[in-house]
């Protein structure tokens, strides 16, 4: 057995998709459906699914949705369905985390009441992707996404963002995106983690670009760890790292989180999540300790509305009892009690 190297976290998660319909047409997408082509997830269907997974140790419910155009007459109903799914998740003892594309600022403000954290992939800040893979994706304009990160900071929302790697951007483009995230975090202190997601060719996408180069991806992890503030965790998706040695190299380079692990990766359905047991078999002999976490990091608990703090603390105590550990302390962060 190798000497202890450190802790690697993951979130025991389950994903609810209110709709796959999306007005964007990203060329690499394996998720979207054409607007008007499907029935949306009902609350009754969602309740049945959540009751089925409740005994399995799931703590995070990721509400992941295709995007309805901001000026569509369906936008209010879409937003209400997402809000109701968050309420339902809370009522059944779960902790919601919503990633539904760019939201209007009043929508973000309201979502804060029913989410312990939220997220939006920045992807890349270079505008040149608007001429290629994002040519038909209006909400992928970099400034729209940067504005979301700023609003989340102003509203005191614990936030996850990230980069898609291998879309035709350069290493300099990746560094610029990481620097933009670091700059915004340094102003508000709200970004919990940054996902580095390698493009992995899927069966439903239009663009036939190659999967991200593994060596360059590991290098990007190392660069991210150098650029991002230490408090931000670097997250990597283990199902998209196709050999165990790549996962281990990413940990050596500074990654420390594996994201939400559940029955299905809705964004990359061709690549199933490995089980926790399978990951532990890879990590433990190399000295890494795999441990579950909540979708809100402990340092951000004081930022949450009072109605969310009790369920979060109940989950923290449950995790601590399961591991025989003491619940993590709340370290100092900027106050958002006035928001």
C-alpha cells in the first residue's frame, strides 16, 4: 500500500432533466432535442425517480436542463418547472444544484432560495469558437457566461464553472479562460470548483472533432492548479479519462474532485460513470482516499438562506457519522448576509 497522498472527493448524485429541448445547437452536443419535440418531465415522474434513488445514498440532485430562449413564451413555465423540481428534491431530503444555462438575474436570485449551489460552464472565453462549434449557439457568447459568474458572485451563490477542453482552442485560450475565472473569484470568493471536461466524441454529435489529447489535458490540469486560487477545487470527470493512468496523472497535477457520480452522465451518455468501488480500486493502492462530499462546500454554509442551512447540516452530520469523522469547520469567506 502506497503512503497516503491526499483526499479525492466526489458527490453522490442523481440527475433530473426537465427537458432536453434546447434552442442552442452546439456542434459537439450529445444531449439536446429539438424544441417542441418532447414532453417535459412532470413532478409525478420526478417524485417516482427520486423515491427510487433515495435509499442509495444520493445526496445531490443535479437539475440539468436544455435551454429555453429568454424571450420564448415558454420561458416562465420552464423556469417554474425547474424551481418546482428543486422544491420537490428538498422536500424528499436531497440537496439541489441547478445548471440550466444562463439565467436572468431575477431568476438567479429566486433560484438561490431552493439551491445549495448552482453552476454554469464558462467553456472558453475566446470568441473564435462562435465561428465554429458555437456558430448556432447564441447563449455560448463568452460575455453572457462571464456575466453569470459575476451575478452569482454579487448574489452570494456558491458556484461551479468550468472549461470544455478540445474544441479547437489553444493552450493560451485555456489559460485566458482560467485567468478570467480566477479574477472573478478574487472579487467575490464564490467559486467552489472548476471542472475541466475533455471533449469526448459521442454518437449523437454533428462535429467530428477528435477527443481531447490526454497529455495536453493533464498539462491543462497542472496549469489550472497554478492559475486558480487554492480554495477552488479542480474537478475532472473520471468517465471521460479513458485509462486509469490518466486519472492518476491528473491527481498528481493537482485535481482533487471527481464531480457528481450517479447512474448516467446525461451530457456524455456514451461514457458511463465508473462505480465508487471501481474508482477506489484505482486510487487506494496509490495512496488516494476517495470520500463523498456535499454539493455545497462547508466554507459556504453561512451564505445559504436559513431555510437551507438545517438540511445541509443534517447531511454534514450524516456524512461525518458514516466516515467516523468530525464535520468540517466553516472557514472564513466574504459575508453575503446583506444580499
